[in-house]
């Protein structure tokens, strides 16, 4: 009986050995990676700056025999996978800090070898403004959504050495709700500030919109169209902010086209569209709108753009403002039509509240209709300046509608043209309580940068709710400056390109009558230093139209 048992055990062992041999044939030899080598380069390190230039950026290069992928555990709450072993990470805790970084090299079948290195690096980078806007400064956080109602909420453009074209989606921009047949708009994205760190959660409602070259990540087949596939985004990620080193940050006008801040997501975190990226450059961010740029991981010639909003978009269309209620085409030469326009005169209080240098007149030298255009001219007169400010107050006041103004702007340092609206109750509801909608403001000291801004309690003056759009030839060609103002939102456009949206609520002063104002100021808190060589320049207006 014992011999029978021994034989049975022997046969079992033989079978087990055969099975193991067959498994080895299937997987190959399961050898752990060897000769693991980690090279550390602290960016900006010099004799005078032994811990780097303050960016907190460190480049890691790891090699190992028989390794097929690598994982970095940075010791600051962030982890990152790297198939090639070459990564760049920004350590963001301010000051000189030492981190224990663990690098894991994976071989076939998941066998691994690891090594730890200590990195001492200096960081003086912080972006409190973006952190506050992103998280609301609270542990509960702020929830963001894809701005599906905006054209270009998903877009793609080039990523190369041309700094003049690397900050916008010049290849493709999605139309409003273009992807509504997919899962793309279903998710939400929450950022919270917890113990000084930014925590991130993505609720994709079970499905993620994948770039066609990444569908295999979720078990699909690469190629064909982008697609929604079941994919888990559960768990909390850490987002570390670091300074941008992208081609956008090297643009001569970089402060106008990027915040210079990059979000680094831990553990493969991403936002909305899966294109292999875990780094997102914040091009612009306000209280309720954010534009980000990411480089496609497997095709670095492409940069993708996403626009987010804090208001959940709905496909309910905006009110269709098509009935023309007010217009001036400026086709009759002479003074502006007195049935439509009146004037503010003089210097107001404290240079109209902004320390402006001009005195407003209604003289033809400063305001006239000629050749089909209204011309508002700012002039130097001796050591002073004159200009004009027209308004529709008490002649046309309105609530909600679409405003379009086609204009060519003045040039010269210190010029400050504006197309704007003011709450009609300003005399009894002191600014900013009355509300102000700036459809267009422009600084001659910053040519071609168009500002769209709303002022109201808590968001006025230097803390106003605004954004900018850079265009070309603002002072040599006509452009259309537009706002669509509804009970739901105030949207500001230039040449039909939306660049700023503010959600309207009953608590804001944008649900009552406003009137239109056109003016050219000089200097002041916004216009800045006046060029000593300035003599005169005009804002020319082709038409003003209001639809309701």
C-alpha cells in the first residue's frame, strides 16, 4: 500500500513539473531585472545652487536588464508609471527637502527589482491663485465639468518648436455638444485642498472616452474612432503643481497664454479624455472656467485642449436673441444721434474712479460720425488729454440680450478703449453693487490682448471675474465684440470665439436693466503709463446692435 502511495505522489510531482515547464515555455524565463541603475539630475543644480534652481524639478533615468517597465514612488504622495524609465517630476513642498524615491523595475510575469535613492531638492514654486480657483480652498473641494456648451471644449493642435501656434487648438475644435452621443460629458472632476495637498477624484460614471490609440488600456482594440469604454477611475489621486517647461511657456507673450503652472496627477490620474497624459498645463483659470493643455503621450507632436466649467452644462439651448431692438449703423455724418446717445463730460471723481488722465467732451475733435463709422478720438492737448464717452442711459436700457459691436481699436501706450455696460441703478446701488459687464477692454501697452470682465460685489476692480483673448491687428482691422447675456449666463466673445463665461444667478446683479457705454480713456489704473510721444488715436465703431 505504501509503495502505491509513493508511486502516486511521484506521478503527481512529475505532472506538476511538466505543467510548470509548460508555463515557463508560455512566459519565458521569469527572471527579475538586474543591473538596476538610477540616474538623478536636479534641474538647475550649480555650485551656488546645489539643490536646484527652485523649480523643484528632478529628471530620473532608470535602466535595467530584462526590464519591460518602471514605476516611481516619489515619496511625496505621487507615483508614476514609466515604460521607458525616463521621467521628470516636480517636488512642490516649499524649501529644501529630502525625499526617498523608490524605483521599481518590472520584468516578465510581474517579477520586479527595486532600489531607493535619496533626493534633496529646493522648491520655491507655488501658485496660490490657481490652487484657490481649482479647489475653492476647502477640504470638500470644487467640482468641475467639461464645458460642453463651448466650441473647442475638446480640441487639438500642434506641439513643436513654433511658440506662436502652440497655445491653442489650431487643428480641430469640437462644436458645442458634439460628443453628446458618447459618455464624454457624463463625468465630473473634484479638486480639494486637504492638509496643504490637492486631492483629486474623477467620477466617470463607469465609462471613459478614450483616444483611439489607447482603447487597449480598457480592453478594447486600438484604431478606428475614439470610443467610450468601461474603466474604473475610483480612488483619490494627488495633484502636485509645478512650473511649466513647455513650448507655451517659452512664448514671448507667455503670461497671456498660460499660467505657467502644470498639474501632475499621481497614479495615472487624468481628466476626462484619455490620451495617456498625467500632466496638464493650466493655460487659464478663473473662479468658474479652466482651460488645460496636455501632450498626447504616444504622439508628442499633438497637444490636446480641454475646457472645464463649474456649472454642469445642459443641452438646453440658450435663448434665441434674434429680434433687433436697438442699432446704430453710424451712416449719417455729423454728431452721434441724440435720440440714442448722451455723454459723460469732464473728469468725474478721481479721474472717473480710476485715476484716468483725460477729460471727456462732446466736441467734434473727440467724437464724430464720418464715413460710416463713429470715431471716438483721444487727443493730447498741451500737457492734458481729451476724449469722449457715449452712453445709452435713459435712451435704451435693457435686460438680457445679444450685443454686437464691430470696432477697430486705438493704438499707443496708455490708450484704454472700452465697450461696456453698467447697471442702470448705479446712482442708488453704488458700484459694484449695480454690476458692470465689460464686453471689451484693451490696453495700448499690451496690444491685441482683449479683456472681457464682470464686476460685482466680491469680484470687482483687481479681483474682477475676467479673462483675456489674444487676437491679431486689433488696431488696424475691425473685429466683432459680443456678449450673450441671459438668465443663465453672461458669455463674452470676440469674432464669435467664446473666451469667458460667468454663470448668472439670482444673487448676482445681472438680472435687471443695464445701458451701453463706449469710450476711450487714457492712463489710469488699467491703461497704465501714457507714451510721451502719444498725440492722438481713435476707436472706430462700424455698428452697435442689440438683439432680444
